[in-house]
C-alpha cells in the first residue's frame, strides 16, 4: 500500500524540446525533430517500449512527416510509426520559465484517469525532472494514474467535455471509474427529467 504524498517516480527525460507559447500546438513535432537531429537520442527513444497510438494525419501533418523523412533520411512509413509513439508518449513540461515536451519513459507509460490517485509535478531545484506523487492512499495492486492535462480545470469538466479533449489530444476516450459512473451530459435540445 502507498500512502498519500509518497514520491512514486522521479525521472529525467530521454528526449526534450523546449517550446515557445506560439509553438505549443507543434510540441510533439518539435520533439520528434529534436530526436531525429541526434543519433544517440534517436537510438535511446527507439529502444524504449513506448505505446503506439495511431490516428489519421492531416495533409499538413503528412507534409511535415515527409519533409522530416527527407531531411533526416528516414523511411516515411517507419517514421510515421515513430511519430505516433512520440505523439502518444510525450508529456508537456512547464517549470521555472521552461516549457516544452519530452519523453520520461516511466511516466510516459503510466495511465490517465479523471479520478487520479497521483499527480505530476516539477521542482525548480532539478530542471526537467518530473515527479509523480501519490495524492491519496493507493492499495497494493491498484494502477497508478494521473491527469494527463495536469490541471484542476480539466477535472472540473463533465465526462463529455473531458473525453472530447482527451480524444483531440491523445486519441482515446477515458474508461476510468469516474467516466464509467458519471452520466453523460444532456445533449443540446434534450428535455431534462424533473421526476
């Protein structure tokens, strides 16, 4: 059993790309390019058993991918699979004026929950270190899960709104205990039941 406040993981990234505010939407692409630009980093990320989540690429994304494949002399199909691993496993980091996207192998493999039992945080004393802390008691055998958006405003949304954001950013719908027990939000034009 794990008590609240226990440090579960303290980890440095194996790949990181710093971003500006206007580059935030391009974070995974900038991370991919920084990985491709360094053979040792590419080799390190390639050896990790990162989950693969595929989703359709927009024409603009397909063009980015082809451009990177050409620039870094990579097979476009293999690079597409590698991009999906990077996109599915990147974590946004913001601490002490540094913002960017990176891959922290253990943290990147941990699961999301809309009723998390852990939270991700950082400390200015260890730049780029991500810390995963237990927020409540976690019984032996239970999954350790955190909120992928790392903010309370996301958790204040209803099930439909949370899952719309998860689908857009991570290409999955949450099936945590909270999402399974929470009723869906009424759709526009539906009549509330006042019984």
